[in-house]
C-alpha cells in the first residue's frame, strides 16, 4: 500500500477544548470526503509492534493501487519537524 505524507492548514483558529479538537478532526475528514475519498476519524491502525490511534485515516484507490493517508491534526505555531513525520512513518510501516 502506498503511503503519503502531507501538511494541510485547513483552519486557522484557536483550539482549546476536546470538543473543538474533535470538530477540527471532523472538518479535516470532511475535506477529504468532499474530494470523494473515504475518511475516518479516530481510527486504529495496526503498526509494526502494536496498534496506534490516528486522528484521520483517508483511503482511496488509484489505478488499482490502495492508497492510505494518515493525518495527525496538530495546532503548532511552526511547521512540524521532519523527524516527527519520520517517527510516525516508522511506527506504522510494516
């Protein structure tokens, strides 16, 4: 299965409560659904050693190849460091 890593800045607002975070995750999932893709929030993904919670999992097929995007919804003031992305990838790559 192909894996893609991307950074989206869909919402620029202050997030505080857990309800706001779950709404943000749902907004991100809806963005992908509006593109015609399947998106699931708070999904559990089997990793190399154990299962992991992922904020949004997006699945699609392109020319018969299954594609999955793993989306972690973060509200950081600076871009996410490459090391964090690579650490996520290492946990989930089989």
